[in-house]
C-alpha cells in the first residue's frame, strides 16, 4: 500500500483477478472445473453418439466396456455411453427447470411476505412452517406414484419436484428482505419518494442477488437429488435413460449378481460428479457472499 | 410449560392433517383410477375377461367407499388416519396397510437407530477434533476424506460399496436379508448371516451422512475457539481434556441436536431408498413393491406413517432441549 504513491500501480486484468480469486477459493474452482468437464462431456457426447442408442433394443445386450461400446451396454440393449450423455442432459434439464421455477416462486413469496407483512406474511410463514417437517420426497412419491408412469415426461418430473421445494428459498429471502427493509438506504429512498416497486427492484434486489444465486444453486442441487431418488424408486419416466432410472433397472435385473458391474457403477459415478460439483460451488458461493469466512492468499 | 406442550401438539396435528389432506386430494385430482390400474395389470398377467374386470372394479370401488361424496370420504379418512387405520393392501389383501407397515418397521427402525447414532457420534467427534488445535495431526487428516463425502448421497455410496466390497473383494453379500439356502430359524448362524447382510446398507448410510456432521461441527468448533470463556479456561489452567469435553462439546450439543431433528426427514428417506436398493425387508422394500405393483393404499399409508413419525420426533426433540441447555430450562 505504501508503495502505491511511489511507483505506478499495475492493475491486473479482471480475468487475472478472477483466476487469482479461484486460487484462494478452492472449492469454487474445483466445483466449476468438474461442472465444465461434465458440460464438455455432454456437449461432445451429443456430437459423437446417436441419441437413439440411449433407448432399449438399439445395441447388443450385456456387453462389457470395449472399443465399440466404451461404457458397455445393458440388459435391455442400450449403449450406456449414449445413455449417460442423454441422461446427463436430462438430469441437467430437470435440475435447471425445477431449480429455476422453485427459486422464482421462493423469491416472489419471500418478497411479498417480508415487504408487505401483516396477514399475508403470517399465512406464508405458517404454511412454510407446517410444510417443512413433512419429508418432501414422500409427498413427491405420492404425486409421481399417482401419475400413469407411461405419461411421465422430463418436464412433468420437474414440476413434481417444484411443488414442494420452494419453502427453503422463501424463508431465506424473507429473512434477508426483513433485515434490508430496515437499512438506511431504503429509508432514504422512501423519504425521497421512491415507490414500492422502485425500492424493491432498484434498492433491495441488487443487494439480494448473491443470496438468490446461492439459493438457486441449492435449489438445483435439491432438484437433482430429488429427481434421482424418485428415479431410483422407479417413479421417473421409465423410458428415459435418467441416471436414477439406470440404477433402478440395473438393481431390478440383479446387475451385480450377474456380473454386469459397469451398468450401475457408471451412473453412480456420474451422480457423484454432478452432486459433488454443485456442493463445492455452493460452498464457494457461500465464501463469496459472506466475506467473514473469506481467506487470504 | 403446559401451554407450550399444547401448542406443539396442535402444531403436530396440523402437520399430520396437512400431509393427510395432500395425500387424499392428489390421487383424486388425477385421471388414473388406482383400482382399475391395479386390476388391469392383473388382467394382463392373469387373463380374465373384460366384463369380469368391470364387475371386480365396481365391487372394489364400493368396498373402498370410492362411490360416495368426496366430503364424506374425506371426513372418514381423516378420522381413520388419526386412528392409524390406512385401509387394506390391494396387493396383499386381506392384510391391512398397518400390518404391512408393522411387519417392516422393526428392520427399518433398527437400521436407522444404529446408523444415525454411529454417524452422529463419529461425525461430531471427528468434526470437533479436526477444529481443535491440540488434536494430533493424523486425526485432522482423517476428517478430510469424510468432508469430501458430504455431497455423495447414501444410495450412491451403496452402489459404490456394493461394487468394491461386495462385487470386487467378495467380502460381503450383494443384497437380500439372508443368504439363499440358510434356514431362517433364529439360530446363531442365521443371526450372523442376517447381520452380515446389514453391514453394507448400514455402512452406506453412515458414510453418506457422517461428512455433514463433521462439516457443521468443525465450523462450530472454530467459532468456539475464539470465545473468551475458552481463553479464560485455558489461562485458569484447565486440562485440555476438560476444555474439550466441557467447553467444546457441551456448547455444540444444542445446535447439533437441533440439526439432527431437522435432518430426520432426510435421514429416514435415505434409509428407505437404501433399503430398496439392497432389497432389505424393511419399509423401503415395502414401498418399492407397492410402487411396482400399483398398491396405492400401501404407498399412501407408508407416506403418512413416516410423515407422522418424523413430525412427532421433531416435536419430541423440542422437549429434550431443556435437558441439554440449562438456559432454556430457566425461561
């Protein structure tokens, strides 16, 4: 700092700064690296494979990994490489869709609840409190179990998950807006005649963005998790090569008993990578949003 | 105190009522008819004529009271839920849903209790030690791999363990509740065999959840280190063991117990899915079989039973807090 007056300070470029930050925030860096790897796998995969081979009766059955089928094939004659590429894409689609809708619902309800207060706040808060102890997955089991399994699509799966997964975000946003509402910059804006909408979108929203980003990652994580559990229970769209579905059908056919080890192990590893990267990114964002736990270089 | 008890009980009733109402209305909003679905499947495999099928469906609809007004059905339903009466299983008729649950619950309960206690104890101890500057280096190194496991759900841990310990090294059985060929007679060899089949599911549940405890406990341990009372205790010349036990662990007991109560729902659902994966005869398999055979009363019964149990446990935990924390007791 003292040198600054003596010599010209060379400001590093934004990219260099971002790269240097990832050196300090290792969990964010590793999480993003895994995520990029997964995206690359899926993107390149779609160029190499034929998505048709992700469905039954399109390849020789029960083949161990080989040059022709790098990840092997399963009992039903699916090429598992194709299945993994398509399954990864579908998992991402469900996660982003359910996570996105859930975040929007949570943010809107949290805002309404905290900003307007009164009986609306009481209702929203009470509903959240009552729904929280109910194991969400079990209610999703009821919803998914009721539907005709032949009709369940990826989109429907995302909707099933959204129905009961907005409470966490609602409560987080509610508490943040409650504290922000009392800050001085909001009071100043109010005194200078800014309307409700102006205060919400110009004053509070920008300050809330890091929290919303973190909430979104949590929502995506939970959506991927929930869709995986439902699929492992055999409640997903059974035709689709969702990662959970692959494990479900492998267990149903006794894959380990019959020596087809590659069949359940590949979706399991993919799932570890997906959930692991999301968990690491979430930890990293926590560090970004909460300077108190930030580390020095 | 009495007012608090009444308020919590009312809250509990409200939770169970909401869950029951959701479970009552969702299936009735959808187009699919549970009974038709079930018997259409039987007809495909068993092969009886379509007219017989219609008759059977009609008589069952009457039997289950599905032809009465919705409001009447709802009233009877809510009353029966609080009496723990979930009706009959379609697949295993004349067994009631309660019978099915009662048959499965000892397995699930023992697995859950053992794994939750072990992972809670190991996780908290490791977490506390890893945040403690005086702990030996190898203990801290030991905690890191567990933290990396936080993102891995128990089911996936189960698949990975099945592969390494069961399939590759052939140390443990690949699934089921006991080996084929062993007579289930309550002898020592049989008991040992059953126990051996429980090791992998238990291990996947423990490894899948221990990281979470390590992580939260470590965070708390680091905060406590900076507190004045810890500093004071050190200067007072208290031994390292006493500080660790009475200052570290004692102060983290309440938040960690709260976290356990909040995690109950996840813990139970994980156990159910893991049971299904390993084919253990618990609630998980009952649910799996019910889903595979469209046995709707069993699905709904299990969901309501678990919801009620989790909510009840959460409320009970709240009454344990005063025992853990004298500050709450005095209020």
